[in-house]
């Protein structure tokens, strides 16, 4: 009986899950019809063991091509593993491809019924939630127009609204949602805040601050292998990711105007903290602030016999005095809209 109760607390369990793809390479020669190309095995995931309890908020981070989306698709049942077993407990709704289940010739309202029924919601329940779904998606008069007239952002909002109104037990979110406009991202994050703790959320996100704010724990995946994360902190996890590559974030305020404008894309590179100099634009986290902060180093200081620095925004009237140490330092902004910043 005790074992059964424990199993009832588990939302997702992966045991020795691996995923292999076969990539066929053709030989681009004049005799390609006489010679066969070669097949290459690519292991997207290797021996993944993972248990997620009901009600957990779990983030997944890693470089592009590390296996994040493949892992989410296997858990969602979109694809199957080459080996290993996947167990889930509860109804899963995935926000991986938000246009899946839509028909371009049908109107927005017709697509709401079609998509929601594919997610397992009965017609009466959809009718009860229809006004709320439409209001959240903010499609306006286009709700009666065929889907092929929608912009990518409109389809994204409609798909997200349907999925989150379908009352899933497990919600799987790929980082596609994080590339929507700022207002929509804030609405989406507000939905995550209001979901009861009985709901399990598993998601990837481009904004380190969002993961830090919402996740109970974070998993690092690299080259298809899940890194051991039991004793590490969220800060360590995000720093480890930055060691592999630069990350791209979008500026959400004008505190660094005119050098950085709201909406600019910033490349952040992990450079050793001891090499940070006055004048550098750096990224950092702060315990009571929900997003990644981008400011300029104003002064290098020593605190508790360790290197620290003070920062301020270029557009700040006063001195913000954000205190940064190696613990909450995330990296240096090296590019703004793909234009390099000299260091």
C-alpha cells in the first residue's frame, strides 16, 4: 500500500530513455546513382532517468540541439523513445506546436472547438469557456475569420488560450511561447502563477529570470545527457549553461537607453567574473526581482574580501547601487541586435 501511494504522487517517470535518429547523407557526385549514401546515427537523448512529482514546476535548460524539445515531445507522447519507458499520470497538454490541430480554412471559433476536442475537452465544456478563451487570445474581430488570415502571433495566442483553458494535469511548455510579444508573455506567465499546485508544469524558457522565478528545480541537458542536479542551485544551473554558449535575451525596459532600447536582442557571454571591468554591461539576477537585469558596471568593490561591483542603468536618474557578486553574476553583454560591443 505504501508503494502504491508513492506512485500516485508521481506525475512523470522516465527510465533509461534514449532516442536515436538516422540521418541519411547522399553523395553529391555525378555517379550518385551508382553509389549509395551513408547513414549516420544521431542520439538525441541518452539514458534519461527522471522522476517529476505532481505539482512540481520543473525547468529544462541547455544549448541549442541539446535534446530539450525531444525530451518534451517524448513525455508528451508526440514521439516515442528508441529504448526505455515513459510513465505519466494525468492528462497532458503540450504547448510545443501551438498550431497543431488547427485547420487553416476554419474560423477562429471553429478551430477552438476542433482543437479543444482534440485535447479531450467535451463540447459543452468548450461552450462554457468560449468567451474566456476568446478574451484571453485577444483576436478581436478576426475570431470569425478563417485561420489563414491570422498572423503568427494571433495563432500563438489562440493556441495557448485553448491549451490553458483545457484544465490539464500536466502542462508542457516549449520555449516557443517565450518569443511572443512582451504583453502576451506576461499574460502567459500570469496563467502559470494562478495554476493550482496540483498541476505539474515542465518547460523550457529563454529568460533565465523566468526559470528562477517559477521553477522548484531546473534540469540541465547537454548533448542528450541529463546532468546531475540534485545538490545544485538555480544560479549554478544558469551559469553552467552560459559556459556552453551565449544566450539571447530581449530587453524589457529602457533603463539602458539609448545604448539599449526596449525590444533589442542581447547576446550574453559567460566571461570570468574576475575579468569584469568598470564600464562593462553585465547581466545578473536578484532575489526579489523576477527578471534578468541588464546594467552597466559603475564601480568595482571588495566585499567580505571578495570581488564585487556596483551597477546602474544608463538612463537612471540616481545611483541604483545593485550589488553584484560571483553568485548572482550571469555574464557580459557582448552583442546588441547582433552588433558586437568592444570589451
